[in-house]
C-alpha cells in the first residue's frame, strides 16, 4: 500500500495539510472484506480510521464497497449507531483498489468472545434490548416507496422477499458449481412455506453477534453493511436468533447473549414492525440455509487458490453440521 498516496487523499478529503500517517496495520475480523487500521496524527492529536477494501477473493452476494458506503452514510444520517462514514475513494491508483474510510469505533466485535466473555457488553439483557432497539431503527429509517436519492441503487423491493432470497441462494450455488442435496431440499421447503411480506423495509441481512461491537458498558456500533437491501424485516429477526449464530450458548436465543423476550421488547419499544413468530421461525431456517451457502462460498475462495486461508477452509468444513440442522428443521414431521 502506497502510504504517501493514501496520506495525500486523506489530506485532500479532510482539508488537513497537517495530517500524517503514523501507522497502518491489519485489523482482525472481516472474513469477507479486508479492514486496516490507519492511525493518523493531526495537530499533535491521534485520530484513528478504518480502511475497508475488497479482499483478494470475495463472494458474489456481497455488495461493492461503494454501495456499502452509501448505505452506511444513509443509516448514519438516520441515527443508527454505526462507525462514522468519512469518505470513499473510487480511484484504484491511490492504494490499488477502491476503499472506504470510516472512523474507528472502540470495542470488541468477535462473536465467540462476546458470547462467552461476560465482562463485555454490560448487563446482557440490557445489551439484548439495545440491539432490538437498534434493529428497529434500521427497519423504520426509510420507506422503500420514497427512499433517499443515495439509496436509489437498491431498486424496487422484491414482491416476494423469501422466494427472492431462495433464488439468490440457488444462483450462488450455481456460481461455485456445487451440488448439495440437503441444501436443495431445504430450499424447496423454503419455496413451499414462504411467508408473505406485507411491509418491506431496509434490512441489514447480517445482523448478528459478531457484526456489532461492544465495550465494557454496552453496544458501540453495528458493522458490516455489505448485504443490506430491501426485504422482510423478519429476516433480520430470524438471522439474529438463529441457533447457528449463538456461538455455543444455545439457551440464549437472541444471538447467544440474551433472551428472545428482551430482544423483541427493545424492538417493539423502538417502533419496530409487528412481529409474526411463524415468519421469524421460517427465517431462522433460511438463516441456516444462507449460512451454509456462504460457508461453501468461503471454502471455495480458499480452494480457488486466490486466497489461501485456514479460516476460510475451516468455514467450508462447517457445512455438514448446518445441513443436519436444516434437515431436522425441515423434516416432514415439522411441516404439519
């Protein structure tokens, strides 16, 4: 990475000629994108940023960094607790690829650690309620019929979000050329039982433990907006509560950190959409299907040779466990 070119871009963007870059280093997390800490000195004071760019290999369902940044800007303006969007650079001559620059938010974002380290996040039921409130902010921030101009690229909401999700998952499987009968079974189950969506909203589509940050007191930011778009708000509720995202804390149905009741309470208190338990349960099954497809895509990134990574390889190995969960949830006995 050309540090001087990056410095020149930040100086021009912020209008601070006295800015100097003190350090650039990789940050942990971000299994799909690459994140780096950029520590700067401005007038003798330290200011930290996160630089986010595409990894050397990514997955087809992820939005571009430009689109993700525009979503981040929109939800920041709407009052959602996210990192400050500082600027976006679409000139690959600066560091070799387009990138987004955001303010650094202090805290821990690693899902397994948040679930198991009770010194993080403050009172867990309060944290769970706060996350419900934050999700309600996302779902009520915009009307898809009259979106802000910055989100015009999202297009029209799909008339049938569940079947649109299934079509995306099938396209992803075709894209990596894999045949998984258990996943196909689950997708067919999803087609047959797809719920209607009376009120599409902006959905995060990856709202889970591991994609928000906490400090010792509570929530500090919601991260990773690369999958966001119009959809069924029940999808986010189901994704957060799905068993595959509880990190071994299966008794804590809301993200492995708290009760479903506390999560729903915060969501309702902040004016979230009406909750249909059957629709949420459906989207919990779809969460396992989607995570299985993403895990296959992650494994394919490693196998392709474009990005050798033990983490990606091990993610691909998770698929059989997810398939067993899918088959249990979609057994004929569960259809009645």
